[in-house]
């Protein structure tokens, strides 16, 4: 069977190939857009879930200084209570 002997069969095969390409292209596009959407969601969450090292170090230093102040106040309070 050659294509020239049966033009109807050739047309059916072309339609089959075209339908396959369209459905395969749709599946591929949905996968790509799904991954892009997932990556966009990750980028949106990034400022919430991750922090820069410099920001972390600065905040840890601030907290350390605050705790030192709290400890100093507690020490003064305990000293006052022990003096009585």
C-alpha cells in the first residue's frame, strides 16, 4: 500500500498525526505551565521562608543585646531581694 494508491488512507493518517500532535502539544504545554506556576508560588513564598544571612546575623545580635539587658535587670532585682 502506497500513499498514492489510497489518498483517503493518506488523509486519515494525516488527520491522525495532526490530532496526535495537537493533543501531545496540549499535554506538554500544560506540564510546562504547571511547572511555571509552581515555581512562581515558590518565589512568592521565598521572603517568608528564607532570610538573608546578614539580616539573620543583625537580628541575632539585636536579640543578644536585648537578652543581656533583661539579664541585667533580673540580676538587679535578685540583688534587691537578697539584700532585704
